[in-house]
C-alpha cells in the first residue's frame, strides 16, 4: 500500500474549520443587522462547500465494511473520486472568492461594533482567516490539492491491490480510514454546527 498518509492534511483542515466555526458561533450570538446575517449565511454556506469535499470523498469508504462490498462498490466510488479530483481546484477558487467578498461585506457592515470586546476580537480573527486560509484561494486550494493527491495515490494503490488480493486490499483500506477517522469526525461535527447556525440566520 502507499506510504502516503492522510492524517496531516486532515489535521490542517480540522484546525482551520474548528477555528472558523468558533468565530461564526461568536458572531451568531450578536444582534447582527439583516444584511450582516445574510452575509454571514452566505459565508458559512460557501466555506462549507470547500470542506464538504473532504467528507464527501472519505465518508462513503466507511460503508465498505467487508471484502464483498469493497469489491463490488469500490470501482464506482473510485470513479466518483476521480471526477471530484479533476474539477476540484476551480471550484475551490470560486468558493474562496465568494468567501472573501462576504468577509469584506460582513466586516464593512459591522465595523461599528469593533469597540465591543467579543465582536471586535471575532472580526479580527475573521480578517486573519481571510488572509491565512479561508479567503485565500491559493492557500486553501494548495492544501486541498495536497490532500487530494495523497488520497489519489492511496486509492490508486488500493485499486491495484484490489485486482490482486481482496483481503490485503480490505486490510489496507481499513488502516487508511482508521488513521483519518478522528479528524474526519471533528470536521463533520464542525460542518454540522455551521449548518445549524446557517439555518437559524
């Protein structure tokens, strides 16, 4: 099996997304204007699209919980991954541009609240996230490409192994998923929190 590891990229995504979810929860508690709420909702929805990719790629593999399912269902999942892998970069850049615009609008509309301790700190953290990762299409796209490259290498190896020895392939896939599961669960939890907040805005 491939020597590539999924753990490091998932840790990066998990930390970034948890930080964003924390900022959003703080801002959600404030009495925002209607326009600011709309900007925050768009911001959440667009940011989630980038991170949903991670869950959408890995989560279906957990359903392949025996050798028979791996053999019958993996080819379709692998083909679906290849499709996502090829189109991912442009979509991430599109979402990042929208995220950047909404962060600017949100900060613009709420700048009068910067003197309030909680909101001021949240807005500053939001500004930093825009520069460092979430609104930075190059940074986020590069991170996602590294993640997808590692998944691609691992799944290519798994696909090859599947044609040779189903048992060995199943053991390898189980190991691959086991190491990524803690971060994946945290990512999914943050995405669920953001979805709930977005629905309440």
